[in-house]
């Protein structure tokens, strides 16, 4: 295992573990994210905290071009088995992977008691205007990645943030790290995920979501083009025992960390 616990290797299933005792909680990042991005969500959470690097992230090889939510879900299922987690938190694409597990009644969810979906980016579909915006953004991003234009990628990514967030130096530095990973690693294999839906729009999927016995928290914020509030609202409507929290713009990663930790602490314990 790497000496840096935030960069675990294949011998640990790319999982870094902190704390001890019950409950066991699995944390998983969003696209172009990393364990360092999910560590703050575990602050104040009791028990054992497990942080996962998904394929294509943190030195873990990509599964190849054209990532899908079922692939992400299976990686999450493996990690849930390996950690015996009874709680899970997924950010963005990981939230989609968890939704896929719930919607297919995957056997691994039998032991899940609490699921936190942070900044969900995809569900059963997108409004036409969101699809068009995602496709346009993706085409521009692919061109910049092909040209290895890190600064251009940073500028493009920050157009999806509120202006006050885009001007923050920590936000620019964090975005630059993501841009460099897109250029210098195989993470770019997953760029098309922005157009994928996380859950099949079928009666079986709807029934599985409706009857999931665990508790579900959906946490998002306003004015985030990559994580539209209507997606979170649709998930909330599909899961009767879900709780939806919508915070002001820029809250979850930058401007409202105290409130985020309070909400997650109340939910995950």
C-alpha cells in the first residue's frame, strides 16, 4: 500500500480506511475527483470511514473508453462488500452509481441502512435544454483535452460555477488539478458520462426505488449546471422516504462546509 493513505493501491482495492468501530461508511467521489475531495464529508462521522478511488482515478486504471453507470455501480458494490459498509455517500457520478444499485435491487444493498446522494448529476433522463447544454459542453471539453490545453479546460470548467466561486483561488487550483488529470491520465475515457443516465426509466426500477427500506439523503445546491436541482428533485419524488436538502449556490464544495457537515453528521451519525 502507498505510504500516502489518500493514494491507496490495488492491495487495498483502492480504499483508504480511517477510524474504527461501527458503523462502516463508504465514501466515493465524483468524476475527476479523488479521496481528498471526499475526506471532508467524513469529518465528524463516527465509526470506520472508507474512502474509495473509482477506476480512472487516483492511479487506478480506467476500464476503457465509454464509462457507464452500471460499471461505476459494480465498483461501488465491490467496495461495499469489501468494507461491510452499512452506510454510503456518493458524490455526483458515485451518487448515480448508488442510484443504479438501488434501482436494480442489487444484492449488496441488503445491508445498506443509509445512503447519501451528494450533488447527483444524473437520474432517469434530462430536460432537453440540459441535454443540449451537456452535449455542447462535452464537445468543447473534448477538444481542449485533445489539445492538452489545461488553462482552457480550467476556464471552461469554471463557467459552470457561480461567478463568486470561479474567482476563488482554491477553486481555480482544485479545477486545475482536475484539468491536468484529464490531460495526463486515462481519466478522459469517462468524459461521455455526462450524457449517460444513471437509472433505467422502467416500472421495475421505479418499484425498487420506491420500496428501498433504508434512509436516503439527497444533498445539492443551486446554480450548478453540472448538477441541476431538478435532477435531485426527481430523485426525491421517486424515493418516498428520501430527504432533500437544497443549499445556496457554491455551498457544498466551497461556501457552506459547516452546514454540509452538520447535515451529514445528523444523517450519518
